């Protein structure tokens, strides 16, 4: 069976996003970008919660037509469009982005099925509240954490009391 990996940028005080959900504090150095790029070829599916899915689906389809898109984003676009995407949300009615499956119920069963079916690990990108749920269900096999030299003072923690 495959594994589920939580990929998260983390502040020094343990937050995966700021008080208003912001991620602009995450420092994606060339070394981090290179490490992430090296891992992408192994991934069987990208996994998102509702909020991160909305951000990704709102951004990536615009890259090819945006003259201000970075060369790295243009190079990454093919991977983003091709990779199977799983969105786990009780509140979304649909997930229309290319190659996307919406999981609304029976999350543990659906994730275990995907772990067994797909050729590589499932990687949860950000989505700390989803990671909390998946951890409580015993589905997170590995945490890939990029520690950022910033103190946010609030936001959504990756770990906290009762969370593993």
C-alpha cells in the first residue's frame, strides 16, 4: 500500500498558515524548490483541502495565458495539470479542475483505496485542517516539513494539543 505524506511549510512557532490563512511568509529558496521538484516525479496524487484546492484551481489554469507567470511556474504547469488530484471536503459541491476527484464522505475508506490504487505516495499540499483530520484517522504516514525562519504569532497550527 502507498503512503500519505503531509507537505507543509511551518513557522518557528508551529503555524502552517497565518491568522488569515496567508502563506506569503513561506520562504521557497532555490534549494527547497529543487527538493520539491525532485519529489514530484514520485507522487501518485496531489491532495488538497477545500481552501488550498480553491487557491490552486484559481491559479494554475491561468499560468499559460499570464505574461507575468514565472519560468518556474510555466515549467511546473504540465505536472500540475497531469497529476491526479484528490480534494477532500464536506462542503464543496463539485471539483471541476482537470483530473480531480472530490471525496466528500467515508474519507478513511476513500484515502485507503487511493493509497492502494495509485503508483506513488499521496501528497497533501498545505491544508493543515485536512491534515488534522487525516492524522486523527491514522492516515498520515510521513510529514515533510520545511521550517521557515519566521514567527507568525497565530494562525493554523500543524500540531497542537491532541494532534499528531
